[in-house]
C-alpha cells in the first residue's frame, strides 16, 4: 500500500490534505477521487458554480502528482464503482 494525499486546488489556492489515504493502486486512487467528488457535489450543490474551477490533485508522499480531476468533470457522473 502507498499513501496518497487528496488536495483541493484551483490554481491560486490549495486546501491541503494533511492526512492522506493508504491505497493499493492508482485504480483505487481514481475510485476514491470520483467518490469524493460525488459526495462533494451532493453536499455543496448550491455552491457548485463557486467550485467549478477547483480540482482534486492527488500526490504521493514526495509530492509527485499521480492524478488530477476537476470537481466539474463530466466523467465523474458516468463512473460506477464496483459493487455500487
């Protein structure tokens, strides 16, 4: 398992994830990012326009970017997690 950090980024600001999450591979990272975005959309639906330029940027323990996905990316809507 590796620890990855899921930061909220908009180009000007960063809301860092200081805890991180242990995952087995990048496919699990992607599933976690998509699930986090879905939950965020449900909780912040009224403020969606304010967050349209934000993304979740996933980094490894050394700060290398493993993945980046926008909060408004359409692909999140079509992604189905296994077992859901």
